[in-house]
C-alpha cells in the first residue's frame, strides 16, 4: 500500500518542504507564535472577554500564518471552550463574528489549516479577541499560530 511520508493536512513547512525555490530571495524556517508568550495558560474568568490582544512579531522575519492549534485547562469536567476572532495583516477580521474553538480543532502534529495563508510583515502584530465560553468556570487558554518565519537571504 502506498502512503505519503508526510502529513497531507499540515502546512508544507511543517513537513520539511521549503516553499521557496533555490532562486528565491527568502529562506523559510519553521516557526510560530504562542499566546501567552510565557508558554503557560492565560486564565479567563467565567464569560470574560479580552478585546485587542496582540502578539508582536519578530523584527528580523516575516511570518506566514498557515496553521492554528490551541489547548485549555478547565475546572469543569467538560468545557464550553472559547470564542475567538482574529485580524489579518491588513486589519480586517477573518470572520464576521467570534468563532467557537471546537470549529477550529487542531493539534501540534495536525494544526487547523489557515487558507489562504496570511502573510504578516516583520514587526506587525497578530491581533485577536478571545472570550471564555464557559459561564460557570474559569479556564486557562493557550493559542499557537503556526507557520514559517520568512528571512531575507540578503
């Protein structure tokens, strides 16, 4: 049985494929940005909403957002998850309203694909709104925006 030696749903850079050819002025390196930046979990109280959260990107490289995954810690035996709305590189929301996290399920090995890819310039910010969908319990959240960091060869 023939089977691919890579993950069909993961972005190419996560499979080890450089998106740029040998004549390209850029080099892609697997990367990502985590919120909160300390690698832990951001705790939101029941129903709490944070507007205008930001992740500032490196000044040395562009970032191409290709995948998304998240995790949470909850006090409840079952969780309502969270709602999120993200802005693209031009300041437009990629959805008209908040999206439920369970509609964007992904793991570190198989992140939820973002297509078309969103290309952030160096020094830009990823901006988003997030809300705890559980109206009874506090929950901790961690978001990971995956994709290559794009460096200039010059």
